[in-house]
């Protein structure tokens, strides 16, 4: 399964998730508000898209209305308060991803 993890900047949450789950899925990550925001090609590649916050799901719907309807988009509800590979973030990602992708 191809899983695309998305957060605001693709520096902490989604980048950590991409690396954490690359042994379980084909993973990539992207940001919404960084220098190179998520593209239609990245969205098309993904079987499942995992956002960190509900407002990111809404932003994807606004930017990619046709693809949005074709994709399974799941929200983990993880706030932007963690740093890259932070132990608390890793534990939270493992728990939340097990809930939504098992």
C-alpha cells in the first residue's frame, strides 16, 4: 500500500511518519505550506493519504477536488507541537496509525 503522510511543512510530523512506517508500507511525505507543497502527482501515487490535522484534509479538498474524492484520506489529529523524531511523536504516530491503518 502506498501511504502519503502530509503535515504543514513536512519537517516534523509527516517526515517522522514517512521514516517510521517505511518498513510496513511504501511511504512518502509532503507539506502543504512549504517551498515545494504537495503535488497532484504525489496525491495520485498514494492509495491512502494521512494528514496530521483535519484542517489539512480540508485544504487538500480545496486544492485537489477531483483527486480528493477518489482517495482515502485519514486524519490522525496530531497537533504541530512536536519536533522531528521526538520520542512522544513516535509513540503517538505508532498508536494512531495502528488505529486507522490496521
